C-alpha cells in the first residue's frame, strides 16, 4: 500500500504538470490570436472597432487563464511534492518495520531451538545408563551408555554427536558412528564444555558455548553440556559430564534460508544471525561466517531499523525463551535498494 501511494503521487504530479502545461500553451496561443486581431482591427480602422473590443476581452481572458494556471501550479506542486516525500517516508518505515519483525522471527526461532537443546542435555544427563557407566566403571556399563546415546542420536538428527566423559575428563561413551571416531578415550579435561559442565551447581544448570569449529567432528557446533550427577539426582555429586554437539551449520542455515521474503527480495536481502559482538554466525548468502563482523546501530534498542547508504537494516536482540535467556545474539536483515 505505501508503494501504491508513492506511485499515485508520482502519477498525479505527472498528469498535473502535463495539463497545466497544456493550459499554458492554450493561453499563449489565445493571447497571440488576440494580439493579431487587435492589429488587424487597427489596420481596417473604424470598421474594425467592434472587433477590437472583442479581441481585448479575449486577451484579458487569456491573461486570466495563464494567471490561474500559474496559481494552480504554485499551490499544487508543493502539496504533490510533500505527498511524494511522505509516501517515501511511509515506505521506508513500513519496510524497516517489516525487516525488524522478520529479524525478530529469526532470533526467536533460534532461541526456541536452542532452548530445546538446553532441555535435552539436562534430562539426558539423568539417564540411568549414563549414571551407571560413570559410577561403576564397568566396560559393559559404558557399552550400554554408548548404545543409549546412539539411540538418542538417531532420534534427534539435529545433533552431530553426544559424548560422555568421566570425572577425570576421559570420554567413556559416545553416540556417533563415523564422525569423531577418535573421541572414545580422548582426554577432554581441558575442553571448555567439560570444565563448564563440572562446575554447574545443580542438575538444573547447564553450559551453553559459543558457535565454533569442532576439530573431531569437522563441523561448526553449538555445544551444550552439564554434569552427570550421582544417582541422577539434581543435587547429586558430579561424577562426569555430558556434552551434546548441535549441528549448527545445517540447522542455522535452514532458519536464515527459511525467512519469508518475496521472490524479488531474495537477491537483495541478506539474513543474518550475529553474536553479541556482531560476528556472523549464520548468513543466507553463506558468506562471512565466523570471519565477518556487522556493527549494528541499535541505539540501545532491542529491535528496530535504520537506513545506511543504499541499504535498510532491520534487527532484533534475542528475547530468550522460557528458561533459556539467550546469549546476547541478534537476528538481522540487510536489504539493498
């Protein structure tokens, strides 16, 4: 609708200009005819006196028509120009608000997705097979835990792998098949996810790590972890840690690619997920992931839009979801033209 207002204002301005120009041309032609009539009446003398009166009146009418045309132009043109400006401003506001709304939709979808990951890791850590593998130290128990993790992985295809490590940081069970084949027996005691999991206060707590390349899995992951506690109790003593590796690249790409844009917008619009510092975590054009920073002009707003050069930028900060507070990330859309 705003674009329609702009088009109508432009059309009215064009038609008005053409018609006023036509009136001006008619007035000039009429004035010229009146002058010619006065000259001819003067040439014929007394016989043309009556015709001269008519010619003068016609000339006055032409002058009046020309004056009215000028008045109409001076009054209409500023109003049409103002209408055009207001239309363009309305287009900009509506466009910016739409981009901001889509950016909020992007980050909300990601928040809800990652909220589920935070829930997964906490309740899987209470699984009896995992607890037994870490408390008995028996090979059969570890094998059972690996089978249990494998079952989970087959059902939850958003993960690349799930690792279970004992209190010393040694991986005793994992879910994956071909990927991360060297993980079993690996020492992860110095890994951020393991250290963060082991210092969680209760079974209700978890650690959420930034998106990063995973050396063993050969992909970008968002890692969630928590302690496995004695007896599977929320207040039990930590006996090890569970780390789940979310398939960030594939899942995040699906979200940024799934934004509902008109066909003519897709080529000119870039959909982004950014971390708290503006680092690109996912991009619809697949460019700049973990290498490019986009500096949003938020003005301390949680959501909004602004124009920059020939682009409109819409953004929205993570609102979090349920018990997941978010990591300070943003959804953003950058649209050219």
